[in-house]
C-alpha cells in the first residue's frame, strides 16, 4: 500500500504578481491540514510554495497532526544561482523540522527546465511552456536535440543536492516532468509529476514502470484533473483554458463545469496506480484559493483549477465548516477511497 498523499500549496506565483494563495491565515491552514488528515484520510502531504516561513508553519501543523511531510520549495522564474541560495535556506528550515519530527522528505525542486530561467529559452513560464510543448518542441525532444538542456539541468542538480545535503539529513527527491532526463543517482527517491491525458493514455503505465529501473522508491508527486467537460483528455494542460486580460484571469471559450469529470479521473488514476509498486501518490491539489468559483462560466476560474475544493466567499451559506471553500465531488470520493485503503 502506497502513501496516500495530496498536494497543499502555501502560495506560488506561476504568473508574476498573482499568488495562488494571497493570504496565509494560520487558523484556516491548520483546519485544512486537519481535514486532510481526518476527512481525506491522507497519511502524507506535499507542501509547496515560495515563502519559507509559510512552508515551515504549514509543515509543522502537518507533522503535529501525524502526517508525513514532503517539503517542496517553489521559486518560479528564478535563475539557477538564485534558486541554489534559496534551496539552501529551505534545507536549513526543513532540517529543523526533521530533527524534531523526523517524518520529513525534501523535494529539491519541481520541473526546473520549465519553472527556472536558463534552461529553455523564455522570460516567463508561459513562454517556456509554449516552446516546450509546441509540435516542433516535442519533435526536438524525441530526436534528442534537447539533450544539452538536460545535461545543464543535471549539472545544476548535482551542485544543488550537494549543497542541500550539507544542511538536510533526510530523504531527498525531485519532482520531475516526464520529459526531463534526470540523473536519479543524486536522489534517494525517484519522483515524477505524471498526469494522464489523451496523448499518453495507452502508454501511461509503461512510462511509469520505466522509473523502476533506477532501483529506488518511486513516488507520483502530482496527478490530477480540472473540473469541466473535456478536462480528462487535457490532463496537466487542463489549466490552459485560462486567459489573462488586464491582469485578470478569465476562461477562454465555452466550457461546461463538471465536477464528476475530475472525481472520475482521480478514482481511475488511483485504481491504475494501486497495483504498481510505488512509494506514494499525491493528488494535485487540495485548494488553490486564488481560483475562485463564479456562477458565470466565463469567470469560473475554479473550473480550470486542479483543486478538489472550490474557493468561495467565507460568507457563502454553503461554505464548509466556516472555511472559504465548498468540497467538490472528488473531495468526498477521495476521502472514501483513502479510508478504504487504510483498512
């Protein structure tokens, strides 16, 4: 039985100036962590975000609740040099928690070829995303013409892991995109963000099993789906129905909200993963507070969110236990599934 996990974000700027969690209310965070433990029946949580104090606080709440914590620092659009200094400070904070609680794993980054500057060309994540996944970009990756990028990435990871291990004495992993070619000798656990979509539906498990060749515990650090018709076919790209106008997000085109699509996807994925010899599986994600629900489908940003709860105004009469969100169908079905696994 693998670790029953979920992602929990304390605030990440995937778009400059727009935080996924603008406010960090410690009372809300503690309650959400307790719900993850007691209602979703998780035994592990991946806590990601930029601010080290927020990462430490949320991690301590989770450790106090008896959860295993996988700390995942996120420095979007930093240079490798900036990221290295940041990771060292995060490692020091993680080690302080590990000494006290023990159950701490450090994730030394996430999809750095995409999220850091200096590997793929492009000043923003969005520019690099277009270069990576356009038809030409996919062909270049297949024929090996991007190997130099991954050589440079592994050179950086070699330096980063050496520095991190000077300060952190627990297990170390990396949250890799499946397009990245990582030197897993650097890590204790192999970690991948592995979403299923229309293009890899028939090869999903075959790709997963390739990672067992490294002879190390292997974790699926992200998998999930958005909440609209057609989202399951888009997989990790489900958020790309979002647009920005005058700095404000909106839904491009006409999409129909469907929470069952998300719930079915997560259940199907867990059933696919259950027979595999993986170390842990982490649903992406619990909540993205900035992705608010709106009855107008053109501004229902939650529809393009991977959160299993939908953010609403805390005064909403349907809000859950006084928290600023409402559970989606996947919240209840995931809790039931994990509870059955725990027996």
